[in-house]
C-alpha cells in the first residue's frame, strides 16, 4: 500500500500528523514562528514605536515618570514576579523538575527537558546578540538590566521553560484535570513574567510579545519532538517508567 502513497503523504503519516497532538504542536510552532518573524519586521521598521511608547507611558505617573502607577506593593510584587523569569529561578526550577523525573523513573523525559531548556537559553542569547535593540529610554527602569532588549529574555525563557515543563509534565500525567492545571499554570506564569517586564519599564511591549512568540514556538517544537519520541519509546508515556539498565 505504501508504494502507492506520495512522499509527502508518507512523511505526513510517519510523523503522525493525522493525529491531533502532533498536528497541533507542529501547527503551533509554525504559527508562533510566523508571528515572531512578522513582529520583528514591524519592530525594525519602526511601526511599533508609537504603541510601545503609549503603553509604557500609560503605566507611569504623569507627574513622575520614575513612579509606576498603582500602590507601592504592586511595584514590589512586579519585581518578585519578574524574578520567576530570571536565570537563577529558571535553573532551579528546571533542575528540580529534572530530578523529580529521574526519581520517578522517567529518564527520557528528564533528558528532553534539559535539552529543551538549554537549547532555548542558547537561542535567546543568540537572538539578543543578533538584534541588539536598545532598552527603552522613555521611562526610568525600575529594576536592573544587563542585556539587549529584543526579544525579551525573561518572556522568552519563561515561555520556553514553563511551557516546556507544562507540556512534558502533562504528557506523563494520566488525569485530564491535572494536565489542565499544569498547562494553565505554565501559561499564567509566562504571561505574568512578561507583563511585569513592561510594568517595570525595562522592555518595550513588542519585546515581550516577540519573546512570548519565539518561546511558544520553541516549546511547541519540543512538544512535537516529545510526542514523536514517546511513540518510539524513547520518552516515557503516561504511567510508564524507564526500562532498567
């Protein structure tokens, strides 16, 4: 029967794109990558400057641009939340989950997690070095920054780490309620980290949107790879553990 199929059809079936999981993950990767590319074009043509400036100024007191709107506890909370997207916290979270997966006998999932997060961090660094967009100078920064602005590293790495963690942990859980909770928590955390960067004035909104887009694209790709490896037995399915050495 296979001899009558076109090469494209054989590839489609081999990648299981006739199944909902692989199809959605690959489509998500393509969609978010396209959003990032389109947004990048708009940013460097200057098309986003007006709305970027309007949003940043709307989050500051008109009498004092160094003062974010809202009570003082909100600014402090934003600093706490933005720390969830920092290298120290993301490294700690990744190592903790990897150790949990190893202890649960899921070596394949732990390895995939490490490769996904480290690869995402390298991609983020490469993009920042390639674009070298300056940080916003429209308002004073409410926290320290050390790297270029585009795309937002906190937004991107939060998406890469938390969405990848959410997808992997959801794949090794059997109960739908737990899957929904894990994925929902990953999405909410990613959004909060990105919004905190805008509120603190250290990123243009377009930086954060770009970080979310490329981070979600990478996480979707990792999800697609995880599904393929699960089918081949290289990443554990729900309820499975690694075979003894």
